[in-house]
C-alpha cells in the first residue's frame, strides 16, 4: 500500500494565517491533530500512514510552527486554544470530527471532547491530564520576569535539551534542526513562553466529570518511558474515564519518532469503522 504524502496548507482563522499538514482523502473522516509545546512536526512521521484511514489535519497553533500570529498568556490557555481549534474546524467545513492531542494538545483535545459535542473519537498521545502538568521546565515561565528575560538563544538551548530528552533514539542533526526551526523567531519564542505561562492543571482536573459523562471512545497511545508525562497517569485515565483504553509503545515523550508504525497502527485501529 502506497503512503499518502503529507502536504502543507494554510487557512485563515480569526484573522491569522494558520498552517497545517494534511494527508489522506478529502472525503475520509476528518482527524484534527493538535500539538502542545512542540508543533505539527511531532505528527509528521505518522501522517503518511494515517492518511490511509483519515483526512488528517495537523494544525499549527497561532505563533507556533509555520503559523502566523502570536499568543498572549490569555490566548494560550487550554479553553482559549480549544476555541481556536474549533474555529479552524469551522473554517475547514468540519462538523463532527475525530481529534488527537499530544502534550498540552491533549488537554485541548479533552476540552473539546468534554464541552463541544462535536468529537466522535479521541486519541491522547503522551498528553497532559489530571494534575500531570506543568513540569518544572515549563512552570518556571509563569514568572513574568523569566518570560521577559528569555531570548531566542535561551529558548533554543532549552528546546534542544527537551527535544533530545523526548526521543529514545538519537535524532539526526537535520531532524533536530527541523524541530527547533520555529524558535529562531522572537514572536514564536514569546508564543511558546505564553503557552508555558498559561499551563494550569485546573483546566484538565475540571474536565473529569464531563469526560466521565460523555464517555467518548478514547485511545491513549503512550511512549512508556516518557519522563515528562508519566505512564501512571495514562493508566489512571483508563481506570477513571469510561470507554478509554491504553496502548503502550516503545518510546519517550514523542513516540511517533521511536515507534511510528506502532503509533499509526494503534490510531488507525481506533478510528476504523465499527471499532
């Protein structure tokens, strides 16, 4: 079976040109993939495979990846970013859709699942949940003085350490440079620090009753050696939230880099008709 190549496109949402990677047939069931403290690059290794099952839309949030705009702290909260994703879905003509979230993008996905009535199925990949976040390296940016003092060079150094620590295998120099490429821009540095400053476990803790009531079919796909979002949170989720299950794979925080075929298979199986 031939892979479905991923291409980059742009859509205007709330006055900003947002970029997204897409693969798959336009008539296939839509899957919106949401990043957190990285960008759509985390989904790139599996999009060609997922394109056999879904119309994949891996969005770059404002001020992230290849998207225009810049986030303030108020615009970078989980509820605010969920509204942005929903506006993007509207602009793309999507009614109900499937959603996948990584890292803080998983918090955004949970918010959409709990509050909109528009999510059919959900995938959470090494996602924030309950009180699993923010990790100390993110929490420090709650301090306005830390944010104001953070330079491009500072964030590039921090993201280099975080990216290398998120993957079991050694990323090639070109791969690492690709991951880091957005943060050579000061506006994207400010957007990243705004997301970090807005990180608050109250957003995910408040969603638990609604997620339990909605019981949307959810698959957790987890790199079992993640040092940021620990596996025991994923195991807790499937015991407390109905209609959820867990697939553990080899990898750390970005398992799409360590086990792309296993991750893609787990997601395709979950999204398959009649699953």
